[in-house]
């Protein structure tokens, strides 16, 4: 017998957009059902953001131990033998973190009285779907539907996923560290994972079709990352094109099509982007207007169909977990009768490369034409906390861009070890409409990396203290 559910709110997708929407809806007293075909937490928690950062952390610790076992030691620490990497235990530790967080999401949903249905939703119309669960079919007819289906890795037709060609998902669950790894795509996903595996002792090669890595960021921000790659023996082919694979590895065409060569590769990691997951769940039955490959929404995340909402990667860039969460919370409140709209000043983004990159708002080369700006940049080399953490000698800095006429901050960026933790202050300053004098007048704790934000504002005002 088919079970029928008639909730006020149906959320499809249990990632950072969907589960937040469901929890908030439950908190607001709305009868809510969440459908998720995999594990709660979605791509970000189970096979993306969280597990990749765990692997990056473990790789960094292993690299430090290897350096300490060298003749010179590390910070006066000398290991008597080279550390042994048991990668299966590393992956097990990573999986334990995922288990803990996914279980935590389940607990939060139960606390908010959200019913979770495990299975794949297939819509027959805009408000009705069938879910094939382990216990049988479940029909759900909802008053409101929140689509949070997320995204999936883009495959290349000449390098289909399978065998040694892997996506980021498989890269986070390998049985052993490959001796050689070719990464197709020099964006943040490819570089984060490529750098992690390089620290674990893998010979890594990056192949990027454009003329620089991390094309969304300016050259000043990416230069320290390039220096790290060069110093650690990571080969980077820019302006190059992947062609396919042969018995030895990845076949590429070098810049300008001047030559072809094969990059030895036990594994080929394809990270050329992600696309919204629009197939297989009945989008075509819902009469939704599209904006290219994304579902079209307004500033409330409402689609063209009444009481159907869409959030997260499904609706466009930036495809970031924290954007999805903010949209999910907002939509739940709108359904509950609150007046809300999605209009952030800017959304911060972080690359967990070596060193890390943080950016929010405009970069200097994105300043609107005709508007005079002022830039303040402060190096981590002059920050005591950075030096005490071996984070001051990689060319890192904090940079603030402001309008010259009124000192309104237009953008803030940083590159350097551990600088991802500055993202919250960067976003807050932008959202609050801060001016340089607001930052200059705020006493920042010593010794912290945050002092570099203070000094960058002072530099823009013409009176930095420590440079």
C-alpha cells in the first residue's frame, strides 16, 4: 500500500540548503517533510566541503611530520624516523567526522519535528511526488515545495568517470595515495585536492585550460599559491587542453597547441566544474521557468510556479553551501508569513589551497569605471601572530578596497595560511556598510591575524603603523 503524506512544506534535498530550510520550517511550527536519497548533509557535508577539509588537515600534519624527520628538523623538533602514513586510517578518521555531522543533522531535524523520508523524489506535478523507499512507495502532496537538489560534478565526454578517472567524490575515498595524480582543472576543487595529495607524497600535475590558475581571482591573490606549487614540485600546465587518456596516463595538448604529451597518472581527477542537478526528479513536470541551466527565481527564491521555491546550487552562482543555507532559512520564514528577501551585499568565498584565499566583494580590477578607489594592503610578514604560526613568509596579505570619496569598503581579500578564519569579519564589514574609519577605530586583539585587517584599513587611510 502507498503511504500518502500531506505536509505544509516539502523539502527535496538534505544538503546545507535543504536541511536548514526544513529545520527552520519545523522551528516555525510548519508541518515539514524532507526527502533525501543519500545521507543527510548532502554533497558539502558527506563528499565535499567537510571531508575535503579533513583530508587537507591530515595532509598538512603529515607534511609537517615528514619535515621534522628531515636532517634540519622543524621548529627544533626532530623525529628519529620518517612517519608512516596509514591512509586507510586517515580515510576512516575522515569518515568518522562525516558520520558524526550527518548524524547531528538527523538529530536536529528530529528536534524540529521534521519527518525525513529516505529515497528519490519523482514529481508528477508541481506539488506531488512519489518516493520509492526501503519500506515501499510514499506519495507526498504538499502545499509548498522547496527544491534543494544541489549540483553534481561535470564530466568530460572524452574522460568519463570510471576506473582511474575520478571526481572529487572518489578522490576523498581512495584506498591508497596514488603515486601520480593528474588534475584536470585549476579551480579551487582541483587545487585543494591536488595540494593535499602533494603533501601526502603524491606526484601531482595540474592541467588548466586558461592562462592562470583560479581564474576567478586576480594574479596578486593567486601568486602565493603558484609559488607553493612550484616549490613543492607540482607541475602546472596553463593554457593546456586535456585530450583523453592512454595506457600511461593523461594525454594533453600544451599551450598554443604546440605539442602533445602524456602525463603519467595512476589517477586522473577531473574538476572542471559542477552543474545543477536538474535531471531525474521530474523538473519537466513542474512548469518552472529556467535561467539557462539554472531554475529561475526572484529575490525571495520563488519560482515561476506558485508556492514552489528553489535554493542553492540549483538556482545559480555562487554555488556555495553558506548561500544555500541562507536562502533555505529565508524561504522557510517567508512560508511562515515573514517578510524577507535575499539581497546580500556580498557573499564571501574561500579557497582552502596552500596558502588559503578569502575574497568578498570587489577586487581592485573590478572597481566600477569612473569611481576612484583607494587600496590598503598589509603583509602577514609584518604580523606577529602569522610569524609565530609559520604563516608570514609565503607572500600572504590582507587587502581592502574602498571608495575614495567616502571610504565605503567595496571589497576585502586575503591570501595566507589560516586566513579563512577572517572570512566572517570580512563579510560582516561588507554587510554593515563599513567605512575605513570603522575598521581603523575598532580595537583588534593582539596577537591575531585579524590585526592585519586593521592595518590594511590604516594603510588605505595613509597611516599604517607596522609597515
